[in-house]
C-alpha cells in the first residue's frame, strides 16, 4: 500500500484515529456525522468522490479498506461490470431490466474457470470470441438455454459499454451464436380462462386486507386483453381517448414495423367490461379525491387502488400472486398455468375468419406471427368428393 506523506494536523478527524498513521489518499469530511472518503478519476478523467466508511471506523479498518482498493484489478470483468452498474446509462434502464442484468451478472462472474478463479476475476482484454462462445454453450448444455441467452445479451452490452470507454479494444461478445431458447407458447382453454376470470371477479370484491383478495381491476384487464387481443402494457395504457363510437382504438406498443392499430367493434360483452372499468375508476377517484384530468388522453381506463396510473410492474405482481394462489388452491394444475400475455394468443385463436382475418384483427404486419399466435385448426374440404 502507498505510504502516506506527512499530514498537517486536522482537528476535525476523530480523536481515536492516529493521524500520523493514516493511509494515503483517504480523507475525512466533518460535515454532518462525518465520513471517510477517497478520490479517483473516472474513464473521462473527471475526479469523483467515493465514501468508504463512517466517522467511527477504526484505523485498522481504514488500512484494510485502502489495501483492498489498491489491489483492485481495474481490467477484470468484475470491475467493468461494477462500473457499468454505476453508470448513468445503466441507471436510466427500467427496474425490470435492472433485475435481469443483476441476475445475468451474478451468473457470469461466478462461473469457475480452469485457472482456479471465477470468470469475474479474468481480464476483459484477454476475452476472445471463442471463450465467450464456450461460456454460452456451457450454460446452454447445462439445460438452461434461457439463462445462457440472458447472459450473452448482458455480456454483449457490458463489453460494448466498456469498449466505448477504453476498458477493452474489441467486443468479443459480438457475433456469438445465441442458444435456442425453449418457446413457451401456452394457450389457455376457454374453460380455464373463464374460470379464472370469474375467480378474479369474486376475489376482487374482497377487502384489500382480506386473505385471498386481488385487485378489482384484474378481471377487467384479463377481459380486455382477451377481447381486444392486447398485451398487458397495452391494456393499462388505454385512456378515454381510445373510446370511439365504432369501438376501442387499440394502442399497439411494438412500433409501426411490427404491428398496427385497429378498432375493435363494440359487442355487449366488450361494452360491459369497458363500463365496468370506468365505474371502478370513478369509485376509486371519488374515494381518493383524485383530480380528474380534462384531456381524455390523460384519463387512463385502468387505475391502481391509489387512483393513479397502474404501472406494468404492479400488474405483473398482482397477476403472479393471483395465479400462484390459484395453483395453491388447486383451481388449476401446473400444466394449465399461463401468463397474462397468453390471453392475447387465446383471443387471436378465437377470432372468427381465416388466417388473414386473424392477422388483421391482431394488428401484426408479418403473417409469420400467426404461426405463434394462431393455434386454431383450419377446417378444409377433402381432396375429392
């Protein structure tokens, strides 16, 4: 460890610390309750501060902290991942992406290597495309192709971020063959879907603190996802502006290249669900004394229990709790379990007409998407009378 030069006496440093024995490059900030900190320069050359210990830490602990800091290999995968997670680019990502990246990081850093140390302790500049491919193949061969695919996407992004900031010269994760992930294209049966919708309606009438209850908006979301062939995020972002005289104007979220909006014509069932959503919203806003926006596009059809906009993460949590409890109560079997997104697949499959009609109703531009979403069997004539 670097020897400290002789310091001038600082009366603000705690009395239990021998100032003459302090390690180099550590400083004390007396403001507030006090904190020990170090200074370093980031990849752009800008000086940054890092708090390392509270004021009451011992001198021995300060030496240990600085010993560890001086021994950090700034070229390892672990270090580059740490810096990526501290960056503004990472902080601007969605919480769900944070969870996925943290999981992938932990998988990669702890992979054992022939050198007797984990992958996270290897220098990123020595990574090759062949090494990355072996890592991906190894994870996939263990029976977890999905884990391998997530790890590859994370490693590709981290190394590109590191390459752009001088930590490595090339990104060896580019061009790597991704594993083939298992496709989970579940299609709930009509009976199971209707049973769960009825169950959600009954559970939604229970008090919030009553065991087994679920949000009142959940059966409404399920119905709209099925009838309008929408994803969960597309349901929670519907507003009064989507209510037209002809029907409901959809708001497909994939972009113009993959999907396009359409108008779902009113039926008695669809009108009843839409009116139920508005009635629930009115009760919630009145109870919470929520100011009602004037602009129709600012009035969401689906609102949370607090009266504000329902977040997709909150909907996902409510769905998982609901479906897990249904499994626990033996309402459905593990084989009958499905995701909220599968209601869109059920809706497309149940749409009347040929495959072209189903494609138009689903909003997909690519007819190949019907191989994923349409599980109906066409009825055809025999080859001859």
